């Protein structure tokens, strides 16, 4: 894919990915062919800020984990009352990074 | 470490923590303590309020009372037996059995109708908790 499109993608989607992954993403996007551009440009990524807000408001019920697609961990969190409160608080700090990791996985599915 | 390895270690650690918590609650019961952030901040019960008491009642063989306090106790006991069993079996067979089962269960519950059914059941349980005044 040509670098202009790739850079445009990176700029408009920078908040959805971890900064240290941007280089790798750029490389992979440059190697992917043009035909995938249509599908890639329409991917809906999960917003880390939204998941943080959900985590603070309803983290005890595991809803933040359900939101990013971690269904199993979400159930675990729900059954244990937010891991006895500990997991709830830990996730306040982890959930944004976890969301960005999940977004990378979503993107990788489209690149193959 | 592979993703499967990480999940295995995390689930096993979770199991150990859960076991310690249950044993602690059993031998050193303290009145009216709850680790639930929702209960402590808003005073409202959450869907799994009473689940510890339920598990302890199941340990005593009181199946009906355990269900009445919180049916999720059954789910927790089920999970607490599956985790070590598959973890150990997986170690013996040199496969990541626990994480395989975990990912299969995740796929299963992600199916639309199963997920909606699950949410509805949890919701009903939550409302029942309010009724019971937990």
C-alpha cells in the first residue's frame, strides 16, 4: 500500500494502538496490497478512553473486559465481585493497554 | 511465554487466590465484610453477592440453601474444580489443556444467544439479590 494512505491511517488511528507498535504496524501496512485498503479503512477499533470510563464506572461487574472482547476474563471478574475489588482496581490501570493490544489483534486479522 | 502459557498461569494463580480466600472465609469468618466495590460504595448488592456463603454452604453439603443464597456458588465450585483438574492433566500430557478449554468456552459464550441468555440470567440473579436484601 502506498505510504500516503498508510500515514493517513496511522494519524487518524493513532490513539487506538500502543506507541511502540506503530513502527511495526507501518511496516506491515506498507507490505499489504491495495486490495485490502477498503476493508482496513472501515475497521471499527475499540476506544481505550471509553473502556477506561466503563472500567471506572462498572468495572466491578467485568463490563470493561466484556467490552474489549475478553469474555472469559469478564465472567471471572463478574463471578468474583471484581476479583474481591483487587482486580477492579488493577484493571483501572491495565484496561487501556489491554484495549490497544486487542485493537492490534483486530488489525492483524485483516492483514492476513 | 506464549499466550496460552500466560492464560494458564493466570488462571492457576486465580485459582490459588480463590482457594485461599474460600479457606480463609471458612476458618476465620468475619461478620459483614465484603470486598465488593459496588456494595461498599453504593450499598447495593452485585450479582455475585452471597456467592462466598453459597460456596461454603455447598462445602457443608447444604445444596438447597446454597442455591437460595446465590446460585452462582454452583458455577464457582464447578470452575474451581475444572481449573486444577485440567491444569494438572495438561501438565501430565504436556499440552496447554486449560487454555484450550478456556478459549473454547470463550468462543461458546460469544455466540449471540448464549451471551444474551447469560446476561439475562445474571440480571435475574441480581434482582433476586435485591429481594433477598443481601
